[in-house]
C-alpha cells in the first residue's frame, strides 16, 4: 500500500505530541493550578454534567478550551447572530471564518447539544491534524526524500505552538488544506487544487494567499502530471497555460460565500473585516508594521534587562523570535525547496505586518507561523544533516509543554 509509510509516520508523530498537550492540560487542572474560571461560563466548564463519567469528559475536553476556542465553539453551537449558552459577544464572531465551526456544527448534530459540539470540535481538529500529517509525509517524500519526511512530521507536531493542533481552533483544518493544495498542485490535480483553495479561503483570510504558490507550481513546476513545455530557466514560465488553470479561479469563492452570508444575516458583507477592530487591530503599511515589531521588542528587551518589565514585554520578544524564525526558514526554504514553498512562507507573513494592535504589533504570530509547513521541511533537512533532530524535537516538546500549561491557565500564548 503506497500510503502505509505515511500513515505509520503520521501516527508516530501524532499520538505522543497530542499526549503531551492533553497530559499537561489535565495535570495542571488536577494539580489545582487552573483559575476559578471567571472568564468562561459554567456551561462550558461542565458541559458533560448529564453524561455518564461526565467529570472525566469535563476534565479532558473543557480544560484546553481557552481564548479563541470559545468563539469557535459559540459559532459551532449557536451561529453568528443567535444568543449563546457560552457567552462570547456577537460582535466578535464575524472575525472567525465558517468552515471549521460549520463542519463542527453539522457533524455535532446542528447545535442540539453543547456537549456534542465540544466533542466534535476536538474530533474535527484531531482528524484534520492527522490527515495533514499523512499528506505532509507524502509531500515531503516527493520533495526532500523519505529520510527527511519523518523528521519533518516530528518537528511540526512538537513545535511549541503546535498545541493548537487538535483543540477547538481552525489551525488543524487550515494546515490540512494548505498541504493538500500543495500536494494537488505538485501532482497536477488542478480541479482538486481549486476546490481546496476555495475551502481554504473559507477557513481564514490568508487562505487566499495559497493561490500564489499553487500558481507558481502551475507555471514553473516541478510537476508530476506532465513534462515542461519549455526547457529554460529564469523568470519565464516552463509550462504553457491550459484550460485547467481556470480551476484556480475557485480560490476566492469561500470568502465570497462567507461575505454573502454575513450580508444576509448581519447586513454587513465585510463584517469579517470590521470585527478586527473589536480585537484592537488596525491596518498599517508593511514597513510601519515591521518597524513596530522591532521597536516594541527592542523596548521590551531593554525593560527586561533593567528589571522594569511588564506583562507584554515577554510576549513582544517571544513573538519577534517566532517571526524571525519564519523569515529565516522562508529564505532557507527558497534554497532547498522549489520556489513556491519559500514564497508562500514569506508572503504569509504579510498579514502579521499589516494588521496589528497597539503595543503588541506581532500579536498571535507564533500561532500563524505553525501552519507554515515548508518551515519544517527546511528545518528537517537542516537538523538531520547536523544530527541534532532528536535534540531539537525534545526542546520543542518542552516548549510546547510550557505553552500548554500557560494556555490552560488562561495566560495568552498566541
């Protein structure tokens, strides 16, 4: 079976990494370190009260449901405009795109039970993450060889912010769609690539950016569906444009459908954009955004050294470190992978620099970086050639454990 090695490698990365996340979340809860839960309604803390072994289900599923997970669960259970059992404000919801909570809503019985919604939210996230690992192993085997494919999965699965894979966030689904788009384009399945692009733009705004690497693979390759039409290098395409390119025009349909839905329900087609202001984000030019990130991190380092640091200082330094990793890895990907991979990493950082809240300009960037899978293809080649993959994975795992504990304790991570 051609997929058997990919399934084995995916499972080897999947179960121990998720064991770390759920194990740490349960430990800090049982140890009594979790706050009283004033930030979240009692219904979410005990959604399984009527179930047999309800306390056990509460322990496993409620403790990692923090921050944006509440918004996704609200939408999955009650939609974008209805009253909710969970209590997240209606004006926040349009910022969260519909594919992930919509899938949870349908598979969870159309919101009939909050407990079923919560369980299905984890099931969808975990299934998407496992599927993404399977496809990524296949793609890595094509691009860098099977000897690097397994390490790629381990580096991704244990990355410090990989805790968001498998909890009620859309990261797992977006990762699955991103890898699927690259794999479909790499193997010349253009109809599938177009459909996946449309689904990606229904998952988050940066899903639209996936059309750029897919188009690059179409025009420049490498591709397994046919030989190049031209044997040339430089900027000129190696493949002629054919009618199958039209499938990529499906890319914005997900965003268009969401905008139409918001127009019909909230009378505001751009509510997904306007909701960003509720979270304190404002649009700036990229140069201002880059400078703001450097400035705030520099000031934070000075405050930490002088002993006068505040709560945001560590966040600003940590967020800049993740962005620097992504920039370095994106450039590295340009050297060891086809150009489409590195280009996607670098252009995917644009939203980080153009949509920023005051004081924390790189807000959530550690979470945005973890879905940029070409970083881990590049990193696997780098660490394997130096024989340090095991040590790096162990370091990542320790970081993920720390971040999971902070996240469970309502300390913002990303």
